[in-house]
C-alpha cells in the first residue's frame, strides 16, 4: 500500500511541476503582438502600417498621401497595409 501511495504522490508532484513550467500565453502575446492598431505601440512599426479599421487612420493617411479614402482602401487591398508599398503603388498610377 505504501508503494502505491508513493507512486501516486510522485505523479501528483510531477504534474504540479509541469504546470509550473508551462508558459503563460499572455507573455507570448505581449512579445509577438504587432498589430497596427495597438495604441500602446506608437512608434516604428505602427507608423509603417495603415489600419483600415480605424477611421482616424484612414482619414489621416488619405490626407497625408493626397488621395481620398476610397483610393486608399483600394491601394491597401492591392498591395497590403505597409505604407512604403502603398506609396510605391500610388506613384505607378
């Protein structure tokens, strides 16, 4: 009976140890979240992407690029949300 109890106790200890070593999914999200509309990331990458889900971004980017909002949406649909690619696409037209 003692050996069975020891085995069960050992399994429980291992299970608890495994739970302690599993990564927290929120840590992964914090490290890998590069969404264009992340209000906490206002530098670098956020300035290089156009987020069509935010009205103010559509308005501001359209004004900055000298086009209307529909033209901006069409350009992003054609080449993606990276500003450099959108600018290059608009120059070709």
